[in-house]
């Protein structure tokens, strides 16, 4: 008898949680139905609180207890909404003398439709931290792979820049060499014209060092000065080439080391979500497991309205 009284008090409390007056639920089937609904409310309250707490911990990086407070608020709000829906169940007042007639009236679709939407959102929010925890090793590996790819891309850009600088250095020296060759040809041409004029084989046909010769000799002098200037520029560039190459290589090595050392650690819910999508996209079995877990939580959340 003592056990029966305990069970009665516990049942009454569960009925009260579901928003049902124990005195009005006298039939065994009704009491069992509403007690099961209350038990599912309790189960929902527990896993909604824990799930919201872990979701907020992952999303914000905060502590566990603030997430628990938010989870309790969410769970309480949904449980109150479930109590409201259960209180809206109508009674069938037709054929009261017929024992086979259904005792409940029509379901109010709009209220249940809103509850289904809440169920879908809740299942998504609660499934996410669970899936992230289940595939933590795979997600960590995917994040490491993405981080490594990012570092390789940065270092490839550094190497490309290094090669470009060395190529530019070679192009600059090649241009100076071409300028020197052009200057040497200009010197030879100017010297030949001056000598031909002095010998009488020039345009005037007069030999000696007259005015025309002096003009041509001036051109030769300027061409020779130009040649010497270009030769000095080329010599300086060639002499500085090893030092510049070393400077380019040292800077590239520094940037490469900084890319590896300063690579930020992947954090935040979006990085984890992208990594999870990459993992699931390449593994059909893992994707199916996630879908099944989502459906399980969806049914578990909606079970309170099935009684």
C-alpha cells in the first residue's frame, strides 16, 4: 500500500507537470497517456538544457553554466507551450452513449504546426553539438588539413614572389647588357664616321680635322661617355647581384617561417561547421548517421504530442 501511495503521488505530480488535473484523469488509459507525455516533457527538458548549453559553449566559447541557464529558459518555454497544447485538446461531446466513439475531438492544426517547427529547430540545435563531439577527431583532422593547405598557399605565393624578384633582377641585368651592346655599336659607328671624315672618305670628301670632323668627333666622345656610363651601371648590377639574391632569399625564408608560426588556430562555430560539412560530404555513412540522430531527436521531442 505504501508503494501504491508513492506511485500515486508521483503520478499526480507528473500529471500536474503536463497541466492535467489528476482528479479529471480517472481512466487508466488517460492517466497513462498524460503520464507518458509528462515523462517526455522531463526528458525533453533535460536534453534541451544540456544540448543548448553545449551549443552555446561551442558557438561563444563561454562557460557551461551560462549555457545551462539559457537551456533551462528554452526548455521551460517549450514545456509551457506543450502544456498549452495539451490543454487545448477538445472533448468529443457527440455520441456520449456510444462507448466506441472517440473521446477526443479534432486536433487544432495551427498550434501543432508551430510545435513541429519548434521541434525541427530544436533538433537541429541539439544535434549539432552532439555531431561535433562525435566527429571531433575527423573535424580536427579536417581543420588541420585546411590549415596546412592555407599555409601551403601562402608559402607558394611567397615562392612565386621570390622567383619573380629574381627574374626581375636577371631581366634588369639583361637590359643593361643590351644597352651596353647598343652603346658599343654607337661608339663604333661614331668613331668610324669621324675617322672617315678625317681621311677624306666622309660625306664632305675633304680630309683633315675641319668643322665637320669636329662635330663627328664630338658625337664619338658623347657615345663613348654613354658607353662608359652603361658599363658602370652593368658592372654595379652584376657586382650587387649575389647580395640582392641573398636578400630576396632571406626575406622569402622569413615570410615562410612567419606563415607557419603565425598561422591562426581554427576557432569558432563556422570553422567547425565547414569542417563538419567537408567530413560528411566525403562519407555517406557518417551523413546517414547524422540524419538518423536528427530524426531520433525530432521524434523524441515531438513524442509528447503523440499521446
